[in-house]
C-alpha cells in the first residue's frame, strides 16, 4: 500500500511494490524524478497532462514542492552545525525514501556521494 512520504506531501508516496520504493505520485508508477525531468525538459503542464492523463496539475506542483523541500533540507544540513561528513549509501537511501536528510550530509561538487578511500 502506498504511504504518503510526509504529512506535508500527501500526493508523494512510497511503496516497495511500486518503482522499488522510490517516491512516486499518488501510488502511480510516476517517480517524482521523472515528472521533474518532464518539466525541466521544457514540456508544458498541458503537454504533460495530455501525455499522462492519470496525472493532475496538482501532482506536478506536488513534485516541485517535494523537490524544493529536499533541497532546503540538504542546504540547511550543509550550513548546519559545521560537522560535515560523507554519507553512506544506506544513509542516502534513507534520505530518498523518507525525505529526511541525515545530520551532516555532504555531497561532492557534482552532487554525488564522495568516494571512500
């Protein structure tokens, strides 16, 4: 059963039976990242809603709001208490699944997990 990612983002859900637990729109098989890619590619809201008739305009805004909240949490963490450290793959999976940023999360300049020596 699809579970809302948070009370602030009820349209964004997760379910390990749907897209391997990635955040998706309303339990449908539309990962948030794919909707954001449609928007970033220049597709208009009308084009997206025409091509993907089970999506609603509010779903597009929900994806944008969810992405903004993740970026805000990451920014706050990076500017937080000054104790920066690399995150493990497991911690990043928790971030993706729950929308919560582990304390001290740091990505490299390309937005990737730093390689361990």
